[in-house]
C-alpha cells in the first residue's frame, strides 16, 4: 500500500511542479483582470477577496505576489472567475499581486499573460497628500485658482478644508491620484488643507496635508497707490504755481505803490 502511494506521488510531482513554474505564454493567451473586494486599501484584520476574471473559460487560476516565484494561492475552477479569500489580513500581506489562468488544452507549465498589477495596502492610516495652487498661490480678484490635492493612490475620495470652517469646503471622487478644487479669485484668499480616504467602507483616512496660504494679488493696490502719488504730485505743482503767482502779484503791487510816492 505504501509503495502504491509513493508511486502516485512520484507520478503527480512533475505535473504539480510544472503548474508552479510560470512561463512566457504565446500572445493568444490574453491577460485576466484582478480586483479586490471591498477595496485594495484596508485596515489590518479586514477580510479581502481577490477576484481573478479570465476573458475565456479556464481551468486553473493562480495568484502571484511580487518577489515570489511560485503562486501564493491557486484554485481549480471550471469557469471564467475565481475568488481567493484572505481573512484577517496583516500588513505583511500587503504588496503587489497579479493573477494568471490556464486552460486544460495548453501545454504543461504554460500560464496566460499576467493581469495588471494590483497594489494591496494594509494600513491604519494613509500618508498625507500634497496641496498646491494652480497656476499659483497669489490670485487676482477677477481670476480663478485651482487647488490640487495629490495623494499616492487612484480611486480615492478627496476633501478640501479652509481654516476657520469646520465642514469640508468641497468633496471630490477621482479616478486619478489627485483631485482639483476650483475657487473664484475674489473669495479664494485664505489658508487651506486637504486629505483623502478610501471611497467605501472600511474607510482608511490619510493625514492632513501641509497648510497652503492663498493671498490676493497686490498689483491692484500698488497701482492705486501709484495713482495717488501722481495725483499728489500734480496737486503740489498746482500749489507751487499758485504760490508763485501770488508772490509775483504781491511783488508787482509793492513795486507800483513805491513808484507813486512823492
């Protein structure tokens, strides 16, 4: 009996070993799609489901992690979708993942092209974003300014805050790692900050950005001051001219009175 088991194991070993060896497949094996539910960013202890969907019927699915040669998970499923359940994830399970699939008609050891990389982040808090003003932090009353809050992850929700106002000034959901918040120039001056978080529960929030100060363009007040100086200069010239005329007239009258005395 023991001899029979040993022979069976020796027969299966080349097959299993071949399955765990990823090779470069021909172009006719299109890549699958890999996603995470409820999200790719979760807190420690959350349950995560990795879903690998093939564009054609498959037989075996495998999950690969960056830095690992062999699959960390695999399932035999005769359909186009395989789900991999991760219970109580830890920060050590975070990282870059991709999935592959294979068909019974393919040669041994041949996997499909890998899916796009999925970044699984397991953390209690996201790093702070940056906040910049476009085109710049000095804005004229008649112009507009856009505040860009930029994080490190796509598909996040962003919130903009203004110092002195408790509630968020604006909300934005973005497919990019950033979100733009337009502001009218007349009411833009002030101090702002922003943060971002995962768009669905369980929510993971980032730290606040560094404060950004938006100031009004001072060129208008400078022009006004220069205009006042010009007006004051003209008024001074007028006064000097009037003073000169008064002195000249007084001198003329004094000269005339002196000439008529006996």
